[in-house]
C-alpha cells in the first residue's frame, strides 16, 4: 500500500447504515491518549452475523502507525493488540432484558464476557485466519464491582494475538516481518483490562473500557485509557 495509514483512516471512517447508538441519541466519545491513531472507527455486527440475540456496535481506536503498520502489531509496544472505546449492545432477548443483565436487572458478567470472547476469538483473530484450535480467549481472573450506575469488571485475560506472518489488512497495515520472527502465529497474549457497562435505554446496553498487555507499559497505557474515558462517562 502506498499510504497504509491513510487506508486505515479510511477504513475507520466507513459509514454504518444502522447506527443505533446515534439513532438513540447515545454519545460515545473516545478520547485521545498519546500514541493513538487520529480516527474513531465504528463497526456494526448484527445479530445474524454474531449468531446471538444481540446487535453489537463497536466504537474503537487503535495504536497509530509506525511505518507500514499500526503499533497494535508490534510486540514491543504497549499498544500490542490494544483497542479501546465503547460498545452498544441492542438486545433481542425474549422478555426484553438488556444484554448483560438478567430479568431482575442485575448485571450478568458471564453474558457480557461471552461477547468479549466472541470479539477476540472470532471478530479479530478468527477473521484474520486464526485456526480454531488457537482461539484461546480466557478470563484468568475477574473482579466485579460498581461505580455509580455502572457495573464494572477488572480482568486478567488471555487472548489470541492478531499478529501472524504475512499479515496485511486495511485497518492494521502490513506487519513488519521482524515482528513475527521467533513467534507463534496468533500467539496467546496476557492482557489486563477494565470494563464498565449499564443499561441506557430499554434493550440497549452501553459498555466502555479496554484491554492492554499485562506489562508495566501496558498497565500504564490502560490507566491512561480508563482515566481519559472516565472523565467523559463517569
């Protein structure tokens, strides 16, 4: 690609026919943190694609480009496999409960992390060719909590990386061959994360947060992400 960063910006600015968050008047600002690409992407995954009773609208940002690819592909970077932002979840469950909540209105963390697993296993790594036996998303530990109206979760999780030899996509660019040298394609990566979610309208859940590598630099990046988003959402 002659302009890989421009191709990524174009991909992130693609329009969505059914932007149900904007249609419902739900704002989803995603703040800058140092090193982020100067664009906010939006991507819709309808229920018939997810094979779940929910539509998922992702509002996301990734690491900026360093040469031919995003820092999301650089194992040396705190941005390795990082995306952060907000999710809209439009529930189609019988009875009308919002996604991530039971009929009694209590948070259902298992249901929320079903979508997180789907994201990392299939919408990210799987969509780029990760073999089924390497789809390794797993929550190692999870601490639930509450912050005002928001249900919260602090997690340590293992994900399959999107990095593999020969990776080239409009969103991520073309991976430097040195990034894959000596590494297993779609290698398992330990990540730390925080998620906040609440029902904002009937059948509509808003979630926000991010995951970053479980390294000192990754944890520092996650702190900046959550701090920046907290000022907008809490």
